């Protein structure tokens, strides 16, 4: 039987309560969500022996999320990833965005993006599914972005151990939108200190190389025969030992993989397997790309996580489904424009299972 329970997780400095929502399905899978940042705080799934563990990084208390943390599990927007030089030109007007990435680029919607907002929340059940709808209205020029943007992000836990995320947004002015979730996954659980033992498959024939400041160069290159080739399942550690200049520069993967034409009947776009526990995760999305991030800077975070210790480099991996980084400034990239007469819609499914 599906269940949704709520509890106060803490209070913001201004006194507003932050609520934690616990979704449980008939298999015992648990997803915990916060209305602060729309954060996925916990995902508990079984291994091949039926033992449950939490497979996402995060904080045990609200204080950890209010301190510096690397976007653990948060809704990321208005524009996920980077916009070069914090510059956005729409209809001949230049908008200056926060340059919160190395003092150069706008990253993840700015210094006070969607990950730091308190979202309104509604819960409901739909047959065997449990759903939490988060909504937030971003005012015109918040973090420099034009247009009042109304956003709804819905998390749905199903009886088949799927967590589906549906995104919708509408603006009263021409703007840009690129939304994702920034969960850090380690299918080995909280005590596994490296994701390099995960096998990864990404059905993306292309990737976007980046310049010295981690912004796409505008090229779209084939992965075949490179360290970026995840077309067949491969151990992450194997690929991370490669010598591709982009890989060496970033200390791991922090790159967009482009799906290209896809079978509309496909069941997944990415698949991750942790052989020691047997846990698996499949990702299906309507987005044209996924950002593989291997936690290259997790070691810079000094805030203890749920295991009582600060994270370490490469402890987890992110599969952030999204449009291309810096697409407003690279005309041949798929457009992220949102016009007032349109509604932005996209979805991503994370499906958990086990293998022998």
C-alpha cells in the first residue's frame, strides 16, 4: 500500500517550517523529499539479498542543507548547468546573470536558484502511486532572468520502484528554462565511498567537449573510440583512467552526453549497475542530453553527510537530464527559449531494481 507521511524537518532563519515528505510503496521502497529546494533527501531500495540502503548523498538535518552543499538532490534552475559569462541576450536585450561559477559563468540558476527556495507542496495518491507536487513562482528578474516563471515539479513513486519527475513551467515573458534534479547516486549505499565500482551505460552517441572554464566549445563529437564511450556497459573506473584532455582537465566526467535520435519505444536511456550489491538504476527521459558528473569536487565539501563524514571525491555520480549547457549563447544547440504562449514540459524516470 502506498503511503505519504509528513514531518517538520527544521526551520529556515526567517522562521518558516521546512517539511519532509516520506513516500513508501508496497515493496518497502522509501523516498524522502523536502519542500526546501525540492530536494530528494533519501532513496532507500533493496539489494539482491533484500537489504535496504539509502542510495543518494545528502544531509541528515536542515542545517547541512543551509550550509554550503553541492546541490544534493535539489531541483536545479531556472537554468541548470552553465551560461557563459552570465550573459543572456533575448529580443535584443542583455540580461546580466550572477557569475557564481569561478566569478565567470552563471551556474545552476545563480547564487540563489531554485535549490534554495521554499516550495509550496501538495500530496495525493493515484491508484498505487504516491505523488508530491512542488510549486514555486519566480518573480521577474530574480537572479537576473526575465519573466515571472511559474514552475511545478511533481515526484511520483510507483509500485514498480520507479521515481518519476515531471516538470512544467510557464512564463509571462520570453525567457529561458533548463530544469533538472541534481541527485548524487551511489548504489552501494552510504558506506560505499566510491562510485568508480559502478558499471555505466549511456545510449548517447555524442558528447559536448568543454573549454578551460568547463563551458561547451560548441562542438558535438562522436563518443566512439574515446574515453566518453559508454554505449556499452563499462566500469566507471576504467573510463576515468583515460587520458582524454577534457577528462584530465576536470578530474573526471562533468560533460553532457547527447542522445540524438532515439527509439520511442525504448525503456531506458542510461543504466547503472553496482555488481557488489546487485542494485541497478535505469534512467528514461524526454530531455536531449544528460550530464554525467562524477563528483570531482565533492572533496571540497566539509559538511558531514548522512554517514557522519564529509563526502570524498568520486563518492557518487550524477545523471542530470537536461538541455545543453550554454545553449542560449550557442545558436545551433537545441533551444531553451520559453515563449509566453507555451508551456515547458519534460520528464525523467529513475527505475530501481536488482540483478543476480
